[in-house]
C-alpha cells in the first residue's frame, strides 16, 4: 500500500514511534493542545485527527481510533505496518463491570475478552488471547506506583455492540473482568500480528445498570490523570528502546 493510505494522509515520518489513541477526535485535539508542545496536525482524513509534538522533549503522537473494533483495526494496522509506529497506547473509557470500580478509576487492560469474530478472520485453529505488551504494562504500573495512582490491572471485555450488552458483560464478571469497552481486543490482536507493542488504559466513565455516567464533555477533558500516565509511559518506553 502506498503512503498516504486511504485513511491517513500523513507523510512517512510524520508519526512518532509511540502513539496515544483516544477514541474521540476531540480528545485527540485536547491532548495535543494541552499536553504537547511544537504540535503539528498530521492527519485529518474523516476528522480522525492525528498530531505529533513533544512531551518533555521527546516526540509523541496522538491520533483518534474512532469507535469499535473495525475502526481501531484499520488505524492501528496502518500505523503499525505503514508508518513504522512501534507502540500504541489506547487512552479510552470503559463501563465498570467489577463492583470494586467507581467513576474516574483507571484500568490497565492486561488482556481482552471479546464477543467479536475478529480474530477468527485469520484462520486460526483455536482461540487467540489478546494480551497487553508486558514492557508497557510494567512501566505503566511502576509510574502509577511512584505517583500514587490507583491503577486497576486486569482483563477487560471488548464488545461488538454498545447497547444491550448487559448479559454479555455480566457473564464475564464472574471471571474477574474489570470493565467493558469496544476497541482493546482489536488493538492487541493487531499488535501481536505486527510484532509491535500495545497497552490499553481506560478511565471508568459509567457503571452499567446503576444509571451512573459522566457527560461527553467530561469524557473529552476529564481524563487528565490517565493521559499523563500514558505520556510518562511513552517517555520511558522510548528511552528503553533507544538503549
């Protein structure tokens, strides 16, 4: 495939080695404008805003993934395989499944259960278990400990549908699954297929069944602690890769 791709109009070297991926394009814009310096807009196809800038002197990119596994699958595949991105850190939201979680708690998804048929498209004889990259997860956990951030590490459930997923989510609750969202499994599968690294960080935005949720504006701008954690992780994985 040629660069630019059908979905990304950036040039070959426009993206940093590490990309933060929120689902919402406005959250991508918010991160670029409030956390990065020397920012350049590198993609705007379909309003999937992508930016590259500096965080503490190191190059970092941020680009929206859109909603759902197919959208995440397209963008992460192209970033990993055509733009030489090495690490993608999803910075998204999740509904709480575990009763131990509350609004604004942060989840680091160690793995992703799913009701999607996505992995079966690759003709595997069995079930693949999408996992976070251990280096990224370990670095993130160490930073969280240093900053006294309560990081909840465990599996999440990646659902193919947003509405009426209650029964599916509850069936995973007994296995210790922490939360439900819609993109992580695709990201982890693409990272595995590409030989790259991925981690999904999720802020609890709602508690299904209890009518507790935050507004779309709070989703856009209320995840600063998770974003800072992701950026600090990006810095340390970059330093490790440079050695």
